[in-house]
């Protein structure tokens, strides 16, 4: 059994910020105990996406049943589809210890902050608005109308970066991965110190709490 629950890292960023690729890269490249918490959606799978790995792909009825049964920690409607965090699967991942990455949009992140005030909140941004558009267009999976809609949503999401603890600029994937890893490692190491504080002279830490490392 891990000595403490995993560190919850909430990642948001507009479509085209490259947040999913960045998180995949982080898990692959950075050795250690880190994994993504899988969330649920009513959106159809994009080519290559797998049920239970990228999302739990649900029908609207199945999603509604999860809401009714109180199985979702939070849920939201985003661009015409429902997305939500299954409570039990997140708790199960956290109980394994290590680092648990939860990639969700800004309203969801706000709700998660209420339940997990000690989680770290990280916002990923592309280097320029022009690059954001280019990335969305080069995906080729969305119509022009959908791209314009996503760009408008992106603007609204960026207005809320002040709610996050860290901002990572995803211009170059390698650099951004290192930045993200460095932030997570620094916080994780300091939390270990927090766990061990009883071995220290507590007076030294009288005016300190884990939130202050942020
Ligand atoms: P996409 O359709 O591009 O995979 O996701 C659309 C947005 O929904 C992204 O910002 C993604 O991070 C977010 N998202 C994915 N799962 C959840 C969830 O469980 N809750 C919330 N609030 N947002 C989610």
C-alpha cells in the first residue's frame, strides 16, 4: 500500500494546446509511477481512440444514469457533448499512489478544486493564437464550423488561466514535457517533506502548509 494517496494533477488547456499529447509524452518519457485518470464522454471516438483508454465512451442514456446514480464527481456539457469524471475510477487511481493526471476543461477543474483543494492545477497554452488555429486545422478531424467553435471556446478558457497554479507553454513538446515534469516533481518532493514533518522540529514549519509551495 502506498503511504499516501497519489498526487492529483489537473491539466486544462484549449483544444489545440497539445495537452493530451503532452500528458502521453510525460507518462512515456518520465520514469515513475504516473498515469492518466480516464474520464467519461458521450462524444464519438475519434480515429484511433479506444474505449477505457482514451475515454469511457458512453451513450447519453448511460451517461444520464451515471449522473442519476451520483457516480460522477463532476460533469459538464462541452461543445455539444457530455464529459464527466467517474468518482470511483479516480479514487481507485489515487489510492495506488504516484501521480494521477486528470485532463479536463476549466469548469470541471473548478469543481475538482472544491473536492481536492491540494491538487495541482496546470494550464497548457500554445505559443501563439495563430499556432492554435494551425494545430486545430491540421488535425483534419473537425469541420471548419467546429474549428471556429473550438477557437471561441479556447478564448473563453484562456480567460481563466488565473485559476491555475502553473502555466506551461507548449511550443516544443520536449521542452514542455520537461517543464511539466519539473513542476510535478518539485511539488511531489515537497509533499514528501510534508509527510515527514513529524520527524522534524515542527516549529520550523509552523507557518507553512503544502499549498505554499505553489
Ligand atoms: P475532447 O473532445 O477534445 O477530447 O475534449 C473536450 C474537452 O473536454 C477537453 O478540454 C477535455 O480535457 C475535457 N474533458 C475530458 N474529460 C472531461 C471530464 O471528465 N470533465 C470535464 N469537465 N471535462 C473533460
